[in-house]
């Protein structure tokens, strides 16, 4: 109950902070909608005509903020990046060819890069020739001039769940596109959160990819579990050879678990990219949940497999021997896994340290040096999964191994300082994403971990004492009250979860925006421009014609204009909003 109360308090603090940020900072998502299920032949003019019913469409530099996602973007983006890399290589090899004795392979590498550039240009030319007309992939982003217009459009297109549709309910305010096409409208993600090349991937293909990647991750868990089973089966083929050999085999099992966890740590992000998620936020959630689930399963299954392997000289198995083997394995996995993951995160040997030490001295152009020294991106899913994994293990096994609580507390402190250092000094500026990772962690993963604790804690407190030589005790007068209390505690948890966590409980929040600001008057706001052009023309990526703060999140310009930073800052703090400065 104390932990559940902490979750409720934390959830309210999270929502309060989220609403404060949403109130103080205006972003492109506040003005924009993401439209799906559009026909292939849709045009910008048709979208503007349809959605102008709810308000004016935003304009920046005379260009309407309507972005239609066309098919073929992913292929075109791949070829453009290939051409950019080839041009960069040519510039590097041109300089290396001036010193043939120092770079004897430069001429051959220059020829290969020239062929790569020619192939990329040919592919781009063929794409332009065979493309008779643009075909929409079903998605478009429409940005309104005012937030109120966007909110009104979203309110009129409330999405009905499957149960409401089964009952025959309809949204009376939703209007068919071109009077015939039912479309879906929702709040658009942040521009930096959208993965544009994945928009043209269909639902069926995305579901197939998700199933395939899940099977691969599950196969890795089964392989690791099988190897641990072989190690744990030592009593079948070598007998009891003493504590030294037993300890050595346990260390081998620990190494197998840590190596498999590191393998999933590397493999899961690659598989998540293949799944073609529409937003980075959703991809981070999938990375977090999959790593958390498979690593927790891998560790728990391996630990309880030691029950059969922990036998005394007479061949009997009991909990005392399990603590010597399984408990030893769990403590070492927690320490070794947490240490190794934090060391990798702090030093970043694979994507920062080694490339910079090896490739940095060989760079002869500023462009190549910038690419080598490019800062890595912060992955919320990767950092959350490590904390949540050990958090779940501590709650599940803390009753049997109280030292796990202290180990996880130390891990949280160390992880906090490592992440703080990396965010300030190593990572590039994070993209604007939503709160999905934190939401899933608090609303789903944490209550599940608490429920797992409620199930295993009575088990360790009763079974180990009542029947130390059995894995499952038969019901008795001593065990029945324990199981009744367990059912009551789990019921209270489930009853509290729905209204207090899942439904986003209301929080007291007084700060509101004083007045509306048009989209083009918000300083430094992002636009929905993909990195590469959809077709032959290149859209402007320079942003609105106003002074930019460079942080990607807009703040209103004030009545003092550009005359004095102190006055402008004071006016922004007071919430005063004035005219736009062009």
C-alpha cells in the first residue's frame, strides 16, 4: 500500500509537470493534426478546403502548412543519404590521393566512391522518370493558424473504440472527406518525433515485422536458457565435485545471462528500427518493454532452474542449497549486469570512444571529422529499461534476497549521475517527444512489478519455512490465511490502479495561457518538413521568418520586439505577448 501511494503521488507530480510544460511552451503539435486513411490522389488544395471548416490554415513565408506524405520517400531518402556519403568519401579520398605514399589505397577507394555516386545519381534519375504522379501513402499533417481551431477539429473527430463501434455508435460531428472517405484525425506528434520514411509502411506489414522481431528476441532468450540448463545439469554428468567446481559453473551461468542481456541490448534497438514505427516515442516504448520483459524472464527462469540443480550429497534438493546457487547467481547478475551496462553507457566505446580514436586521426575533411565526432542520441527506452529491469527483480526477489534492495538503490544513484553527465556533456540535443515512455513505466510496469512482489513475497515467507524441500506446498491451515491476505492485497491494487493511475487522475493546476498566439508568431517553433524532399523540389527547412531560440520549442515574442534581451526575458516571464517580429 505504501508503494502504491508513492506511485499515485508520483503520477500526479508527473501530470502536473507535464501540464506545466504544455502550458508554458507552445510547440508545433499544439497547432497540428495527423490525418490518416487518405486516398492516394488527395491534393493539398483538397485538404485545405476540407479542414478550413474548423479554422484558417497556418502560413509561413507564403507557404501553407499542409504536408502530404507521398509514397517512395523511404527509397528516395536512402539514395540521397547514399549520395551524400559518396560525395563525402570523394572529398576525403581526393585529399588522400595527394599523398600516395601515406595512403596507397586512396586511388582505388576514390574509384569505388565515384561508382557509388554515379549509381546513386542514376537511381535518382530513374525514380524521377518512372514517377508519373505523386501517390499519397495515406497520411498528411495539417497545421492550423490558431490552437483553438486545432482543438475544435480534434473534438469533432473523437476516435471511437472497438466496443463503441460494435454498439453502432458514431461521431455525429465527424465529416467525411470529399463526402465519401472516412478519415482518422488525431493530434500530430512533434516534427522531430516523426519517422517520415516509415509512414508508407502498411499496418499488415508492420504487424508482420513486429511478430518476426518478437520471435527472434524470444529465440535468443530460449538459447540463453538452454545454455544455462546445460550448465545447471552438472549433477547429471559430473556429480558433486565440491564447492570450487560448483562455484565455477555458477560463474559460467552468470556470464551466459549477462552476455545474452548485452546481446539483447544490442539487437533489440536494431529490430525495433526494422519494425517501422511511425514515431520515435513509440519505438522507444517498444525497446523499453521488450528489453525489460525478456531480460527479466531470462534472469528469473535461470535462477529458478537452479532448484533442480542444487542437490546435496544425498541427492535431495532444498531451499538452503538454492540460496547457495540461485541466490548467488541473482546477486552476481544484478551487480555484473548493472556495472557493465553503466560502464558501456558512460564510456560509449562502440559508437564514441573507438571510432573517434581510430577514425578521427585519419579524417582529412571537416565534414568527415564532424560525422565521426557527431554526438550520440539519448535513448529513453534504453535507460528506462535498465532501471525497470532491476527494479522488477528487486521487488520480485527482495523477500528472499533483501540485499537486492540496497543494490538497486545504489544502481539508481549511479545511473542518475551518469545520465546527468551524459545529457549535459555527451548527448546531442534530444528530439521533442511525448511522455509515452514515462507513462508506460508508471502506469503499467511499476504496478505489474508490485503485483509480482505480492505473489512471490508470501511464497518465500511461507513455502521456504513450511516445506523447505518442496517447490510447491500443499494447502494447509498455516498457508491459507497467507494466500487470503495475498488475494486481498492484489484486489486492492487492481481496484486502485484503474481510477488512480490508468485514467489520468485530475490534478490541481492553476496556470493557463492568457491569450492565443498564431502559429507563425511563435518564436523558434518547428515545422513539419522532412529531412529530404518528397520529390524534385526541396521544401524550406529554415523555419519561420522569425528569430529562433534554437531549442525547437516555441516561446512567444513579446511587445518589446528585439530591443533588449532583458526586457524581452522579463516580458516573457510576465506572460505578455505582443506583435510578431519579421
